[in-house]
C-alpha cells in the first residue's frame, strides 16, 4: 500500500475541511456585523438579478459569504442579501467592460448587496467615478495567482472584451444634474422622478468611490465596481450604504401596497 499516496489524500481532505470552517466563520462574522443571518445560496433572490449589468459583466458566477435578512424601514420592509460573487469570467481568466460611455469593469470577485422591495422599477444604473473606470489590465501578481490567466497570457489570448449591454440601458449617460462624480444610464424618467424628490442628497451620502447602483424590477443592487470589500465590518458598511440608497428610493417612490398586504 502506498502510504504516501494515502497521506496526500488525507492532507487534501484536511485542507478542504479547514477551508470550509474558515469560510463558515467568515460568513458568521459578516452576518453578525451586518445584523443578518447566514444563507446557503442566492436561490431566494429575485430572478431579476440575472438581468442586471452586474450579472452580464460577471456572466454569472460563484457566490460566497451569503447573508440575508429583513429590515423594517420608514417607507416599507426591505429584504436584504449581501454576498461576494466570484465571476464566471474570473474562473476563465478574463474580464469584461460594460460598453457605456465611459466604460467600466468590475473585479474578479465583487461584493454586492441586493435589496428587494415592493416596487416595479425600470432599469437605471448609476456609477460614481473610481478605479473601475480605469480598465486596469491584470498585473503579474494577478496572473501568478490564476492558472487560467497564466494560460491566456502564454497563449497570447485577449484578457478582456466588451460584455453585452442590457437592452434596458442606454450606452450614453443621461443628461441630468447629478452630484460630482456620478453618471447615469437607462431610464431618464425614473432618474427625473428620483431627483425631484431629493435623491441627489442620497447620492451625496452614499458617495463612496467606484460605487454602482442598479434599480431594476423590485431590486436595488449596490456594489463597488473594481474590488470586493474585505472583512465583516466592510460588508456591514456596504449594507448600510445600500439601505441609505433604498430608503431614498422608497421615499421618492413609495410602494402602492405594503409588503404582505393586498390592496382592497
């Protein structure tokens, strides 16, 4: 019997078990910091998530550190899910930019907060200037950490390309008076309604660099474009930012019927 072979298998299983324990601990810490609970996956999230620019930039992916819960807000209850998404493109060693003017990219792993409301919103994407707009190429360190990136580099394959643009978004920014650094794409009518109700102040309060906000169907999705948020406190801060945004949306566009109640 090859004891070295058996020992290697045992070591591999031990490493996988340790990784699982570590991820569970990180998930629990993130949940406690954000006032949420751990969740197994994203199966509970509205399918509208798959129609966002985030999903097209990622081409789907592999979620981790998923936490969820509900918050009673002044203008309606909100279901919140926060998670890290390792993009499918990252697994293939590539990345994509969204073909808007100017374009932007997301990181190989991006942290996002999805807020589900009782609204039915047209698609609107708001982006604040930041690192994602620089369309930075993969570094040598990035390639060393990824076998697919090393293979693509060795074969002289392109590392990036344009993603599909959702048909609900406009490639050119909407002409509107937004706070410094912000630009918007998609529904000009929705943006006009929000700004008329003080949404510019909300953007000022939520003005972390490189932030993306997407409104679509019943979702308000918030994520920093070019890097994930590290640590449980950072994910909690991103959740707080998302709640600031969704509070502003609900204040401007209150639901026609509160969650759990049918109109008479």
